[in-house]
């Protein structure tokens, strides 16, 4: 997912290096097409992680990312460039946490509507 998001930024003016990288992504997808997500338990508790990569990119925007697991398998994830340039790494982490929390609230609501309850029910 990360490689694809990086490549798509150059779709207007790709170079030979971008073509070679795209070929590697396609090769990876072709050789891993038989892999699948498996859920290891019937536990519907959401476990989530979020993080930010502060300005390691040339465009100076931090990258936000999160992943949510249910039953040991990833069921929601995101990795995207933050809309603003964060001055401090703490600011980048807060933006990433907000994106992750928005998804957590939505997932919590979805599971609740499906009849699954989560720990800490009183806080959300």
C-alpha cells in the first residue's frame, strides 16, 4: 500500500524508475495473491494502532497511518500524507491520532450496531 501511494504521486510525469518500481509492485501482488487475511478468534475486541512519520519525505508533509485489528486480523488501515505541514513531531502524532480515533469511533459504532460490545463502553 505504501509503495502504491508513493508511485501514484508521480502518475502525471512518471520516469523509468517509477515504471520499474510499479513492475515490482505488480510482481509482489502476483506472487502473493494466494495469501489471505485470517481471523484467529471469535473475539470482536478492536485493537488499534496509529503513528506518524514526521517529515522524512521531500514534500515535508508527515505521513499518518493506522491499523485496527479484530480477532487478530487487520480489518481497517490507512496511510496517507497529512494535509498540513507539522512543525513538531508531536503535532504530526496528534494529527495521526485524530485520524485513527475517527476510524475507531466509526468501527465501534459499526460493531455496536451488529450486536458486539466493546470494553470501555461507557467512554464512547
